[in-house]
C-alpha cells in the first residue's frame, strides 16, 4: 500500500507510463522500501512512483497481480519521512546531454526507434529528438553541458547535421546573438521557411510531389521545415498564379501580368484608377446591417471576456463576409478596363492577390487624356472664368468651413487623418487627401481678402487659443502630458489638429490635384457640412468682383425671378449691393462652395481661374 506520508506530493504520477514501460522491459531496478504499520500491513515509504507503475502494469495485465515484488525492509532507527526525503533529495539527476548520448548509443548499436520507444514508454518522435541531440557536434554538446548553451539553442543546432557547420556558427556568433532564431537562420541560409507566402500558396505536399526536398525541424511544433529548392518553388508559384490569371483575363483588362513579389516600390511605378461603387441591393444591405449589429454585440462580449475564442472567430467570419459584400458592389467600367490592367501576385497570407486598375508608366499619358475627357469641368453658362483671387477667396472660405465643422467631429477627423497617413504609406503614387497632416498649417488668412469676415476661421482661432492654455508650456513635457490624457481628450485635440490642416485652397502659387479637391468635397459630405451657415456672399466679398452679367444670372438663379430691367442699368457696385440683399434669404452658394461628389484622379486638373 502507498504510505500517505510520502514527501513527494507534487506530480507524483508524472511519467508513470514511461516508468511502467521501463520496468516491463528492464525489470525493477531498485526495490521498494517498506515498513510495517500498526495494523500489520506494509506501507511503501520509498518507491511511490515505482509502485504506481507496477499497479498500472497489473491493471493492463502486463504482469500478474500476484507477482512477487522485491522489497527492502526499513528499520525503526530513522523516521519514514526522513527516508522518503532522502530518496527524493540525496541524488543527482543525469545531465540531459548524457541522456541524449545514451539514446544515440542504443540506436547506433542496432536498436530501432520503435523498440527503444516501446521499452522506455515514449513516442518514436521523442526518441528521434533525443537521437538528434545526441548526434550534435561534441563541441556543441560540451557547451551545453557547461551551460554555455541552453537546451533551446542546442535544439536549434540539430537543423543541420554537419558538425563543421555547427561549430563554425557557434564560433562565429557572439554570445549575445547566439539565440535559437539566429542559429536556425544561419543554418538554413538560402532555404525558405515553410511559413513563406509562396510555400503557403503552393503547399508543401505539392512541392514535395514535384520532387522538392524539405529540411524538417523536429523541434518545431508544426514540423513545417524549410524548402531547399527555391527555383522549383518559384516555378510552381508562377504556375499557380497563371492559373488564377485566366479568370482575371476574362474580365476584359487591357493586360494581365503575374508577379511573385509585388512590393511597394514595384507597385508605385503604376498609376491607378478606381472602380465605381454601386448601391447595395436591398438584400445585401439588409445582410450587411444585420452583420454590423451582430459584430457590435460580439465586441461587447469580448470586452467582458477577452479570451472568448468563439466570438473572435465569428467576428473574423463577419469581416470576411462584409468584405465580400462590399467587393460585389464594385464595378469596373469597360472604358476603364480598356486602359488599365491587373497584376496577379502572392498575398501576405499565402493566397492569390489581384491588384486591378493599374496603369503602366507608358500608358499614363493616354489614361490622362481619357480621364480629362471624362472629368471635363462643367461650364458656367458661358460666363468668363472667375478671377484667381476670387477663386482663392472662395476656396479659403470653404477650407475654413470644413475645418470648423471638422473640429466638432473627432470621429470624422480621426478617419481623415488615418486616411491621409495610410495613403502616404501604402499608395505613394496617390495624392488624394486635402489634409496637411505633418502638420503644416495652411495660411488661410493670406488667401482671404478680408480674414475678419470668415466666421469659420474665427472659430478655429478661438479653439486654438483655448487649447494653447491647456497644453504644457514646454514642448519637452508634451509627450508625458499626452500619455496622461483620456482617449476623448486626445480625440478632441486630434480633431482640432486635423481641422487646422484642411487645405482646399486653389491658387496659382499652390499645387493641388483633382484628387485632393475631390477629397475636400468627400470630407465635407461626411461632415454633412452646411457651408451656407459659414459663408454668405456679400457685395464686397463676392459680387463686386465678378461681372454684371454673372451677377444678374445669380440673382435669377437664387431667387427664381428675373432681375428688374432697371437693374441692368446699375453700376457693378450698386448691382452688387442689390444682389447681396436679394440672395441673403436663400442658401445660394458659388459653384466652388457647392459640395460635389468625389472623383478619384491623380491628375493635376484644376478649375480654371483668370489672372
């Protein structure tokens, strides 16, 4: 019977299977130490694990339950507790390196992996691992014995059986760099890890079926290994991409290419056109709404339990489905496909990734002409172009108004800044944000004829003054201050920073792309900006700076009535005053201040302004 006072109370049953296998193969190497208790029964005071192993063998009918077991009787001179402690403490465990070499010697003498695994109660993979370690260079094993290398580092060296290579790397690597990752990297130079996106695309099985070899890492939990034939892998990758390209070619693009590696630098050589986004069908919209609602509910669940794996998996599935719904709403017009092409490449996740809407460098001129033809600015009814100073004046009002509205919407401001930063990081050939994020604050006041008349600019200046009093006096203290603030405080400040960066001014001295101006309209639309509440055309600010025919046309457009015949005889100054009064009750705005739908373009196409 087991003695309840045994000092080993933790993990007493760990490794009992291995011990039982060893006893079955090698016999009981050490007898049990027993002592008779007051009831006349014999309790095992030393050899608890051996007894548990014997009981398991008996339960498995691998030994007779009545088999005699060698025991040694303990006298009463020393307490049972002390004897139990002595057996568990007064001993020196074998160094793992000695164990590895002992397993190696067994295999080298002709034992099979299966036989050794059976006799020691372990898996063949475990025996193979110990064998690999036992066959390391004596230099590496000696370093492990001395503690100069840890077990993880020793396991890394098993990737390459070449002792000379192992020793060279060990000698060359400084101690501070001699980690498992560095060792594996140097031992597999020129080889490709199975985590590489190309391997994920092709698949290890397909690569090996084509005759490729793989260096396996026994100590990798997934035993993925390293591909050793890069040329074969690339050939198989290209074949997979060409298969995928067939369906892309059927879409009607001007050209389709395959590229294994399409990095940012390579992608930046191309221009880009964008698809139209069609409205979702009622069914698709209903599904998207339901998925968004479910996603929000799962977010609440994850806030209560961050380890909720089911919720995380479901959110990932929802993200994938929402992406599919959005992708289905994208439409590439035939004229776009006739000018642009697509590149089929390997995605970071090991799937096929398709970059559509790319313009080759040699095709950019033709694409530009087509784009200009499609995006020709609407005529102003035959009226002559506005003076450049007026164009700048109006668009400065617009910029300030967008900023004034933006500072009240930190959610939109955050999206605007993220958009601008992500664009500069991933799409260096695009310039589609009206925000100067760095932040270089535009001088809107210098573009305005009368800065004091701009309500939006006054609102921005007031908010700047309020925040200036809240921020630390010294710039060195600003980072620590930011770290101490609540999220909403930082979002409010971020909204103001974004607001101060809005620049949709059109001026001869400034370089603006059509994409930037289109983004200003898109941003204003996201803000539901009512520009008429920030700007009203006045006699001095607008009407006196355009011609009389244009003033009369505006009065008719804004009021719906023709101007009185007598007004045609008025001077421009007098007519401007009448126009201000006539238009004031309406929400009429100059065309430059009307929010137009955004049109993506990388062309420097600006509204025409007179000198």
